[in-house]
C-alpha cells in the first residue's frame, strides 16, 4: 500500500511503536503516522488500513495515549477541518460521487472533466482550469477521492468505541473522543444523547467546551435534552465554555432567537486568538462562529453579511482571514457565482456593501489565496479589477 510519500513499508513498525513503553517513542510514532496518512488534507491507500489498529487503542483502557489515537483518527476522517467546514462536506454525496466515477473509463473521466472546464463562470476561469488540466491525472484523482471516503468510513466504524471513551477517567481521552465524534452526523441518533450526558456531567471546562461544539456538529437537531444541556452551559462564567455552548446551540435549535444570534456575534468578535486546547480549527472559535453565522437564514439574521464583513475588515494580524473571508463571501453570494456580465449595480445591497468594504480595507493584500476566493463567485481576482468592478 501507499501513503503520502510512497510505499507504506514502515507503517507496521509505527503501529507497534504506539504501544511502546517509552513515551517519546509513542509520540514520535503518532506524529509520523499522522504525517504519512494525511498530507494537505489528502488521504491515501494506507489511511483506511491503519484505522482498525488505532480504534483498538481507543478501545483498550490499558493502552497508553488513547487520546493521541483519537487525534490521528480525526485527522484521517476529515483531512483538513477548515476545508471540511468551509465546503460543507457531505459524506453521503461523497460516497455517491465515488460510486459514480468508479464505473467511468479513462475517456469518460476526461469527457466529464472537459464539461467541468466548460462550466467555468468566465473565460479567465476556463483558461485557468484548462491550463491545470495539462498536469492532472484524473485516474489518480479518482483514487484519492475513493481513499478519502474509505478512510472516513473506516474511522466511522469505530463510533461505538468513541462513545464508550466519553466515560474514560482521563480527561484528554474524553476531550478527543468528543472531538472525534463531532464529524459523524450520520450517527446523530446515538451520538446526541451521549454527548448531552457529557455536557451535563463534565467538570473540566475545556472537555465540556469540546462536547458542546461536538453536540452542535453531530447532535440531533431539535434534541430537547441536548438543547437543555447546552443552555445550562451557556450561563457558565467560563467564557470559552459559554461561547462553545452558543456555537453548539446555534446549530441544533430549529430557529435561533435574537438573543442567541447576538451571543454568536459576541463570540465572532470576542474570541480573538486561538483558545488553548480547544481542538476545533486549532482553537479558532471566531472562525467557527463565522461558518455558523454564514449558514443562518436571512429571516433569522438579516444583518449577518454586515456583521461578517465588519469582522473581516477589523481583523488583526493573528486572524485567519481565509476562513473568515470564505464565510463572508459564502453568506453574501449564497446563490453561487455571478452570471457572466453581472454589473455592480445588479448586486444586492449586502453584496455591494461587502465588496466595497473589502476593497477599502487591506484584506485583499493578505495573499493570493484570499484573492482566489473571489473567483468562486465570478468576481475579479485582483484588487485593481475589483475596484474597477465596484466603480472606484
């Protein structure tokens, strides 16, 4: 089998090393496994093959560093969390697409790819896609897509084990088991009550905070017991705990009220800098709040685009602008790319104000990836072009 850097011959030795009596050996083995099984979000042929061994570690109360096994399993399951949340990953759709493409010949894959190139919203993007096509191996990409969903499903098979780990005496195991469970909403019926109990009973603030967010991502929407548990944590004097409860509640209540939306905005602006040990998005609660605000309907949060725009344009140097800007543009251009020939005057007031604010701030000078986000919506991918589009 292969991993990120070629044949996976050293993997059996690494799997033996994670049971070593030497902590530094175990830590190095886990670090090596994580780097070999996931690279820039991609999963590989060996990624799903190692998961049963890691699940056995989580299941064994006597095994050392069970929390580290949970960490590697979460990485194998979703790859890059920010992409998973930003793109709204749907495992069911991913499986269907892999099954559809599995039956296609090389010629059919190429034909399908040419249709994708032709569907670009403008000539610039079509040319960019066509240039990239020269270097793409469509059959290899199909394999990577299959490996990704196979890895996800292999990790998902351990959900009963992770649920049992929520009751582990070690808080690190409870924390990372809750974080791992957050990525399996298809198992919400079993996850929701277990996470609700953890939210209610947990004494450690960071474990409780993690459980609150896991409940929002993988809980049953409208689950009254979970909503009650999160509502109780919302009143916590610990700000990270209270914000995590707000984040979780905002996803599972059927209709967030204005008070909850206001608290969500407070988290967006107040959670500046990474929250220590909060495992989602490397501790970036503000970015998580941005993704959740993005998904609120205009009937719930009519001012969501203005609020997100303000957060982006007032961001400090320690802010991940890419995630915040992605959420802002997704909210402003919820219908997708603009039709060819769209003028600035054709935009909604929210779209106009968002673009004007971005142009007049320094956000667009933060790097090429930020400018590439504009291409998702058929907007000019450079500051000069965007200024001209806005009539500035």
